[in-house]
C-alpha cells in the first residue's frame, strides 16, 4: 500500500526526519489559508497523487503571492495529471500540498528498500538528486552508494559514514546527515515500510538536510499492526476493479488484450497469460481465483473479466489439487446463470476429478462453453475464439 | 533416493489442531508421511488425529524425535513458530502460512540460519518426495516416482509441470515449492546441488517468475556447478511493470526482475528455457533422450 507525500511527511515529522513546513488543501481558498499560516513570500503547491514524475507533468509549481497560491491550487485540483508513472489515462488530482519554499543549495537522493538477495534493508544515496534513480542506476551505477543494514544491530555510525563520505559531504555536514539517515531507518523498520524514497533530499543554505519529497510504500502483510497507516489509505488512488477483486479474495490485474483469463494460483495465472501471447493472442487480465476456488469466486471472476469491454473470449484454466474440478465445473454452470456470459468460454480442467468435470460440462451442453484437453489446446482455442475464428 | 525428506522422515505440525492444520495433516498421513505429533500451545496432553499434541516444539522433539516441522500457524505468529522450531533443534521447517510480514520473516530466517535450521517457504505448497513423504498442501497423486527433481516458486504451476512430466512417462524424485515471497528459505541455489548429488535425479526442472534475482543467481551457479540437464520456465513474460502479480514478490521493479532477463541468463548458462508452459514435459523428455 502506498500513501501520499503529505502523509509520508507527517510520519517523518513524528520520527524527527526534517521536512519543510506545509499543509494539505482540498480547495483554492484552503490552499491560500495554509500558505498564509506558513508565512513567508515563497510557496510550493504540489499535486497529491500516488505517482512520481509530477514536476515534469505540471504537478509542482512555485507561487510568490497568496493570490498565486490560490490560483495554482484551483487549477491543479480536478486536473488529470499524466506522468510516466500514471499510464496514459493519468490520475485526477483531489488535493494539493502547500509547502514553504526552501533554499536549495544541493540536491541528493536517499532511499530505502529491502535487498532480496541480502535479505536485509539497504539504504541508497546518490549525489544525482532530482533525477530518476532508475536512470542513474543504469547510466552511472558508481554514483549510487548502498549500505545494507543488518536489523539485528540496527543503524550504526559506520553505515552513516559510508554514505556521507560517499556523497562527498564536508566535515560539518556529516553529523546532521547521519542523524537524518538514522531517523529514516527507524521510520522504515517501525512502520514495516516496503520502500521509502526521498528525491530530492536537499541541503539548505544554512546547512540543514530536508526531505523535499517523500514517497512511502508499506508491506500489505504487516498493515494489521499499523491501524494509523491503514487509515491513510486513499481508495481513489487504487484501481476499482482490483479493489473489488480483493474483497472476494481474488487477485486481478487489468491488461490491454482481449482474451480474459481465470486461473487458480498466481504462477499458473501468469503462465496462462504467457501462453496466450505465445499462441498469438493478447491476455486481457491476470486473475488468480486462489487455491480455494469455489462456485462463488468463479462467478465473481466472470463478472470482473466481463467488466472489460475488450474481452472477446475467456480461458478458464484450473489445475485442481485440493480443489476438485467437478466443483469448479458446477461453479462455472452456476456462474453462467448468475452472470450473463456472452463470449466463448474455453474451459480446461485438469487434476482432481477432471473426468467427472468434463462429463458435467458435456451434459449441460451450453453453447458458449468449449472444453479443452490441455493447456496448449485451451490457449489456442481461446486465441482463435477471440479472433472470431472458432 | 531423494532430497531432504523421505519415508523415514519424522514430522511434527505446528498449528496442528487448527482447521487448515488438521485437514492437511490428515492428507499427509494418508499419503504415508510420518506425522508423529503436533504442537498447539495450551492443548498439550491431548490427542489429535491419533497423534500426541504438545505445548512446545521442544517437548514434541524430545518425545518423538521429529526433525521436520510443518508450520500452519496464522501469519502474525509465523515468525515466532519458526524461531521456536529453530531453538528446539528442528532441522527443516516447512512454512505453509501465507501473509506473514516481510520484516518478521527477515528476523525468523536469520535466527533459523544461526541455529542451522533450513526453511522452505513461507507461502508455499511445501515439499514432496514422490510416493514416500508429503509435507505440504499439494495433491499427492500428481507426483509419481521418477527421475526429475522440481523446484518452483508457484503452487499450481508445480502441479502442472509434474503432470506434464508424468504424462511423458517420467516422474518426480522430490518437488520443492519454495514460494514467491520477498524473503524465502531454501532457493534454487541451495536446492540445485542437492539434486545434482542425488543419484536418482537425472534432470531438474526449475520454475521461476518475475521479481527479484534468485533465478539469475541460479543461472550463474548452474554454469559452474550443475552437470545434469536443467529445464526452466519463467512465468510473467507478459506481466506489466510495477504491478504485483498475486505473489508478494512477483513484481518488476523499474526494469529489473523481468522474465526476459532471467530467461536470457538461464539460456546463457546452458539451461533449456521453454517459452510456453505447455512445453515443460516434452522438453524434459527430450533432454533425457526419451
């Protein structure tokens, strides 16, 4: 789960990670009010959406008067922001964050993530602040300094020094930087973060380090012990169909193709997408109905797939283990009564009680249901059906 | 022969008396696994599925001589259960539970390693030595005995692969579902040399997916250390970037962890990489000259 910049900064403040002063606003006048309270004569108005690349897309603007703050906020709220991370459909801006202008002397990058090979968190720093870290990693890997932090010893001075010297910081800068990094480590561990990114981290004219931007993502499995984070969830930032799927214990991801897929198990679900492509088609979705697939989840699965108007055929690919295929077959029949399925459904059921399942489907003799003998046969038929060639 | 577990392996179950624990323990017993008891704190002294229940893993190990634990406790208590097993002298913990926090598993795995305990999972189907010992939730009947070792991040795709191998008239020595979480126990790199050393295993199937670098590390290892044919399929060739595909670890971050880079690395290491998941069985048969 991801949160907004303003929410991440609230958490940062709580942990003593320095951030500029600021406040969130939902309307132009509210933005003006926030700016007036902050005082000064320079503000930054930032669109709050869960995607990077806001600056280039016009989602971060400087204002030099309260009138300007209000005008910019009014323009920003309600606009659809398209960045390289939002996809072409973009994201609607519902709120802005108004922050005091900062005296930027130098920009850095600082981030934390789990290193899956080392099996411990790593902190990454770079002098190339403001740039996409992916690009830096690809073009100048030597400009990224990484330290792995063994959680059993926690953040130590030497971790901080390695980063600070790597960034070429001066003697006076090292102490405040290490303090900053140590507080950030504590946020990451305490909150079960999956990722923290500060891009840019800035050094001000007075030698202070400030998180000018803040991005945080959390381990979904750990949210149960962080009710405060759970409250920060912004459902308008999430795909409504994916959310609906989750409610029923299904895992769904929308794709661009026209062959719908319903599969049990995440690996087999990805493999099913792959074989559709391999056979010359394009998958319309990833859908894992889970190990415990039953008639209700199957019915819900059809409903989700058919919300996508591009879908021209559906490939049901179930390998029954503990789940019996005859139950799935009955589920499919029941589902076709609950949901109007008006595209060909290619059904491949293998594993436990596959023969009984085939018999059930054959007896029911429903026009749109086409049996398949194995994975390859099913994929071929589903692709042909989507092209209207079956 | 086989790897890690066989008909003589003594297994206890943590979370023995719960719904999942009960159902799957029963299935394992029917398969022939020597489930010698279980642990449910507060239920020590009772009998469940005709086996003794203990309050602690230590008591269970002392009384039964078990060396393996199958873990079904809920996600919030999984790390605790793993660490208790490690401290009690269990040699291998098979963690079936799905949804354990990553941070918990990070600590649990470090503690297990410190005590010399191997782990499989979490969020995995478990391990099965065909026709001898099943420790997990996979349907046993799919795994017929034969010369192929199987390592997989995915559950149902493991069943699919085994089914294809069996349809070619071959079969499985041991199949290990390693799980698709960001932090997992035994992985390709630790399991490959076990299969290499197992005289009954003639070929190894590895099934990977997008996310992380385990398959790339495996490729480097195979190049130097594995002489038996390896057949690989990587799921998620058509997965979009930045989207989590069911498994917590199955995500392409930025441009790393793609199926393509994994397939290329494996191919360069001399692995038979199949593009279509329907070709796994056939390719194994060809590699074995059958």
